[in-house]
C-alpha cells in the first residue's frame, strides 16, 4: 500500500501503451476508466502534426493508447474546458493530466466554485516548459536546418530541445541544441514557461515525470510521487489490476531529481527578474503597458481563455465602464483585468499566446501578481485559500448587483456598501 509522500519507479505491463517513459500515466488513466472510477479522461492528443496538441475527451479506455507520449510544442491549458463543456465536473467524475499551470488553474477554478474538485483526479506531469507551435517550426528551420514536417518526435531533455527527424535519404536522425542557447536568441520555451516555478505539480494527486529515473530503468520507467490519498488509491489500484508495476527509486535518482527541481525553480526566478526588469517601474511601467495595450482590438481572447475569468457578465462589457464600439478600448478594459485577476494570476501564458495583437498580457499580469504576493502573501494555484475577490460568488453577487444597481463588488469582504 502506498501513501502520500511515497515515490516509485513505475512502468506499464500493457503492450499497447507506448508511453513517453514508463507509460505509467496512460496505465493509471486506463485503469481508472476501465474500472469506472472516472466517467471521462481529459487529456491531450496529437492533432494534424506534433505542433498541434488537441484536447481529448476520452470515454473508451482503448482510445487512451493513442494519447500516450508528451507533446511539448503547444500552449493548451485544459481546466477551463471542464467548466465550459463538462458542467464543472458537477455531475461526472473526471481524470485530467495536469502540467503545473493546469494544476494551478484547477485550484483557482475550484476555489471559485467553477469546478467540483471532489469529482476530479489530477494526474500531474512534471514540466520543464513548452514551446509555442509557430516558434517550434521557426527554430527547427532556422537553428536545426530541418524541415519541421519531417520531425516525428521532439523532447526536452538534459537542458536541450531535441528533435528526431527523417532526412532526405529516409534515415532517422537526431539533433539537440541547448535551450539556453536558443533562449539567448529569443527562441525556445514560451516566455511564461521561462518564468515558471511549478516544476513538480504536487497539488495533483500524483506527480509523474522522468527526472530521477536512472540505471537500468532510465527511459523505461516513470518517476511517480504520491501527493494525496486519492493518488495512492489509484496507483495501488492500477498495480493490483496488473496494468502497472513499480519498484523503489534509486537513492541517487532521488537526489538528482531534487537537484534538477531546485535548479529549474532558480532559473524561473532569474527569468522573472530579467523579464520584469524590461517593464520599468511605476509610471514608466504604466506608460509602457498603455502603449502596448493601444493595439488591443477588444477580441476578448484574453478573457475567454484566462482560467481566472469565469464571470457570466464581464465588467469589461458594461458600457459605463468601457464604452462600446471603440477600438482600442478605453484603458479601463485592461484596468478591470488587472484589478480582478492580478492577485490570482497563475502565469499560464494564455492571455499572451492567444492575443492576436501580441500584447504581452501575461508578462504584465505575472509581474503584478509577484508584487501582490510579496504584499499579501497569497500564492495562487497551490491550495484552496481564497483571494480577496473570490469571496464574491458570481451568481449571488450578480443578483445583488442587479438588485441594488451598485458596482461595489467588495461588499462580502468589506461589509456594508458605501
Ligand atoms: P504517458 O503514459 O506517455 O502519458 C502521458 C500523458 O500526458 C498522456 O495522457 C498525454 O495525452 C498527456 N499529455 C501529453 N502532452 C500533454 C500536454 N502538453 N499537456 C497535458 N497532458 C499532456 N517530466 C520531467 O521529469 N521533466 C520535464 O522537464 C518534463 N517536461 C515536460 C513538459 C511537457 C510539456 C510535458 C507534457 C511533460 C513533461 N514531463 C517532464 C513529463 C514527461 O514527459 C511524461 O509526461 C511523464 O514522465 C509521464 O510519462 P509516462 O510515460 O508515464 O506518460
Ligand atoms: Fe510547464 Fe510552467 Fe510552462 Fe505550464 S507554465 S507549460 S507548467 S513550464
Ligand atoms: Fe493566465 Fe493570463 Fe489569466 Fe494570468 S492573466 S492566469 S497568465 S490567462
Ligand atoms: Fe474576468 Fe473581471 Fe470579466 Fe470576470 S469581470 S470575466 S474576472 S475581467
Ligand atoms: Fe485585446 Fe489581446 Fe485581449 Fe484581444 S486578447 S482583447 S487584442 S488584449
């Protein structure tokens, strides 16, 4: 029997599962779906090519075999799909694969009553970062001298972005370039990934990765850390069902994993300092943000994709706050987002990756979040602690606002309206 805090090497016994390392994640997902522990698995599968990770809503266990493996060239964030399309897991049980940003988004939606966390099992994936699809194609052409359509596998390993591809003679080739070198030239991982500090998502029920798997199991086993009782239950269940095997991790492997995590977290902090420094301070920062925001076409993409934005009636659509029919919108549009989200931004990058005007929204919001964390000590995405604004539940709050005609949405926190 396993328990919270236990760690294992784990590998599949199912010949149909061709996992990224040991296939433990797919095995556990398959076990949960076969045994009806969950009604659905929400994960990711390859679309037209490996630069096109797509969300996969799976109810047939055999379909999971097609999802095995890791896709690093994408910007997907899964949790909001549970809110949008699966009624917030209110009436079904769902297992979901979560990188650090997915895990944090789950917690932020959970604490706002948008996802029923009791009905969700989160299988965490360690994450060194992901690359935007268009950037991946560009750097494969420019830095690797390879046609991106000939690449059949990509991975981030030992500080390198490595591609496997078919050359003009039909032979398989491999080429790796140090991520540091790519990033020094403005390529490599997404900017928010460079700033990310959530490398092993222990908010999940299990945290799975390849860091720390050494010796004869290197490349053949998944490193699994048990992070909750639910996690222990599904890991034990998969072993008992015979789909998964485990062994104790090597002591040296544990040490290596710890060291890598520390280095990656430090790198994230360093990237924050470097990127935030480009924003300047005070009025300079505000002017910079206003200048960049003047490109905004008010497509609402940042709001639509932000896991913190969940409101049925968005304040940015209120005519007395942001005048309708004017492009770029009044700066109040951006101010509303800062006021509502900065304390809870999880640095997922969605508002930047998906902004058609390339406005570095995530950089600004994350910079504000880091300052607010220093002031108030609230760290979003790591536990169910409520930030100030989450005290107001949308439906109740809107009913009150409509009844009173007020816009004082802080009533629940600060008492009587003025
Ligand atoms: P598999 O059995 O192959 O199952 C993997 C599951 O993950 C599948 O269900 C698949 O659909 C899902 N998946 C694939 N891509 C994504 C995605 N982008 N978002 C959400 N789900 C996805 N491990 C480390 O130890 N160090 C790292 O630096 C590291 N970086 C990673 C970066 C990314 C972007 C991803 C997706 C994973 C990363 N991992 C990292 C985790 C590692 O690649 C494996 O996913 C993990 O070890 C589980 O292996 P497995 O063989 O058990 O998984
Ligand atoms: Fe991974 Fe963090 Fe980037 Fe999310 S933000 S993809 S967890 S590095
Ligand atoms: Fe993600 Fe942007 Fe929302 Fe922050 S503001 S949580 S980076 S979408
Ligand atoms: Fe996001 Fe604020 Fe709009 Fe709600 S009201 S969707 S928090 S910008
Ligand atoms: Fe404006 Fe970009 Fe947001 Fe669209 S995604 S509303 S262009 S900031």
